[in-house]
């Protein structure tokens, strides 16, 4: 039984792990750039360790062939994490996560421009639904324009979504390279671009780096990044695209639930309706329904 569904179980477990990262970020009192850089560094080292154990050699020729898009996507990935982690600071984990999950809708709007894909009626309706959902989640309908802090968190989440959409578009140009090699290079590039950003733009209080904070950083780097990506790569190649799309929504749903239960940040009624609209629109836009 387990053997038959092991890839499904692996994917579900991975998405559940991704759904908890906002909670962990809340308990790490360090600048977002530091957290993002450590996540990339530890994640890259963990994947390199797995490659060493499996005796997998990096495909240097493929890396050189795709060097420019790898560099660009790696830089975007680093700042994508910075923006998302900053969003968690200024608004609830639920709202930040839902703002971030506007990325599939942004892809709908960007694909006709950059990939030449047709904007279908279904995709247009999904984009409109998601926009309405974002309005409801923002709280504008219930309390008018929110506080500057809340709006800043939403904006940061949306900017993170823009970068994620750009990463997806760039990744479509990367060919002939293994997922592990691609990810290790992107993580390494993230570290390289975030280090000068931290030195010039962030103030790091070394006294905040306690043993418990180090443990949390290692958990984010190993569990949420290195191990999670390794399991994800192993499962995604064995499952259909529709199944992967379905399971990917465990991440935001769990994030919303944990935000309410652990951090006491429940969504209002309209916020819940907005969450359903955003996630539903994103899912329908990605999932290809087959006629029976």
C-alpha cells in the first residue's frame, strides 16, 4: 500500500513542510536577507551532500550552456525569499502566503507576452476571481484601507509573487540540466547576491544569534529547503502535472490554518472567501480537467 502511494505521500509531506515555513520565520529574529541567505547556503550544501552520497557528478557542460538564465533566476530566487520573509513581518502569515499565491495568476497575464501563450476565457476569469479574492483578503471591504504596515506586507507578498513568476518564466528557458544541478547553482547564486545586500542594506545584531536561532536556521535550511527540494524532485517526476498542481495547494491552506491556530491570526469571513477565490482560481488555471 505504502509503496503504491509513496510518491503521493512524499509530495503531500513536502507541501506540508513548505506550509510551515512562515511559522518558523516568525521565531527567527534576524533580518530577512540573513534568513534567506542561510536558507540558500544550507540548502545547497545539503543537496551537494546528497549528490556526493549518490555519487552524482554535476553536469558542468549543461551548467555552462544555461549559465545566464541560471544566474538571473538564482538572483531572483534570493530576493524572492527576502520579500516573502519581509511580508511575514508586516502582515499575517495567512495574508502574506495568499498574496504570494497570486503568482500563478501573474503567470497567466505574463505568459502571452513572454511565451506567446493565448489568454483563454477560462484564464481571464481565473485572473479576475483572484484579483477579487486579493481585495477581500486585504480587508479593504471590511475596514477600508488597512494600516500602512498591513498594506506593506501585502505589497511585499505581491512583489515576491512577481519575482516567482519571473523565475518560472526563466526556468522554461533552462534545458538539458538535472533539477538538482539547476537548484544547487541557483541556491549558490542566491548566496552570492544576498551577501553584499546584507553587508550594505541590513544591520545584523550578532547577540540575536542564539543556539535556538541557529537550530531554527538549520531546520529552515535542511528541512524546508535541502530535504524538501530533494523529496520534491523525486516525487514530481513520478506524478502527473495535475496531481502535482493539486497537492501544491496543501502549502497555502496549511499556512492559513497554522496562522490561525499557532499565531492567533485568523482570517475574517470575507478573508476566507477571498482565500477560496485566490486558491481556487490558481488551481483551476493550472489544472487541466480531462473529459470522462
